[in-house]
C-alpha cells in the first residue's frame, strides 16, 4: 500500500544522521513508498539543541584535553541533569569511528576534532537536505540562529524568554487551543503508571498555558512540551514517524492523528485512529 506524506519527528532526524548504519537503513526503508518527507522548524530546533549542542560540548572538551581517553573521563563525570550528553556524545564518537577512521586509529584526537567541527558547521544544511519541506508555524528563532564559532569555541545556544519574543509559539498555541486541550484531557485520563515524569510535567504546563498561552514563550515551558507541539503541527493527512513510541502513541490519537511505529527491522505497524469515548 502506498503511504502518504511522512512527518519526521526529532528522534527520526537524529537517528538518520547519527545512529548505527543498520538502524539508518531500517528507517530509510520506510520512505520507499512515501512521496513527501515533511518536518518543521520546531523539530529542527530540537535537533540542533539536543544533538548539535551536545556535539559542541564534545568538541570543546576535545580542544582542551591532551589525550583521546580524557574525553570519556570528562563525559562520564557529568551530573544527572546533563546525563543525556553521555548518550549523544557516545553516539557521535561511534559515528565518527565508523565513518571516518576505518582501520587507521592514529591521531584519533585530531581527527575527531576535525570531524566534529565539520559536522557542527554543516548541521543545518544536513538537516534541510534530509527532507522535502520544513513548515514554520511556530517561527522558531532557534532553528534559524545556531551558535557561531568563535576561535576554538562556539557561542551558547541561548534561551527564550517572553520579553525577548522572536517566535510565534504563543500565537500557534492560541490558534490550536482545542487540540492542546484534547491532549491535556488525554494525559489526565492516562493511568499514573503509564505516565513518566516528562508526560506529567507536560500535562501541568499545558493546563496552565490553556489559560495563559504566553507562558509558552519561556523555554522552560516550551521545550518541555515539544512532543505535544510537534503532534499538533504535524499535518492531519500526514503520518508521523517516530522512535519515541511511549509519548506519541498517547499524544497523536488524542487529536485524531496517526503515527507509524517502528516495530522491528522488517515491520511497521500503523496506529489506527482512536475514537473518542
């Protein structure tokens, strides 16, 4: 059966660039019968913030250590809040080894720094080249202004605050209040044992934002509700492809949209629309 357009969520865009080649091949197989690959500037922001921002950290560590092994010691000492950098950095190192070194392991540190700089500097173009169209309903400023290199460091990714508004996330939220309310209702109806900390926080923030949409102009709120925002901006006729099954299997049916779940190396299961009770 020919698929329609696919909307690629952040986890898919990350995997297409940085995961193991077998995983990338498995993902790409889903595009065979899909005429159009879509994503959004908000997804691009998450991609840049989560992955490239962490690779900048790895690059800056690599520029100040004298031995390749010291890099691993640095990232293992990260605190719990920054622990996600460990996974991302190790994925980056794995991709570097697979694609850049072959059997040659000499001058590893210098080669890693060169690869990281090229990957970081080319990140926005890489993202754009992987899709056919990028929507911009939220006008996410962070998707357009990526940290610039200054000597051996990069400028900070930056934070978003209401008094410095440069996007339209509050307007997007106000225009889609009914959809966000459906998501809140679905989260409230979910048994406690099926909600992780992220979904609980998302429910709390969204419920307050229904009364005060400008709350979303604060990155502390906006970024914690990214999965809900992406669900709402996904076109109604497109299928959302994600590796984050736990969240999207709740969010997408709540607003009567469909997802494709990556089941195994040879099978995809289409999630049918769940009728509201």
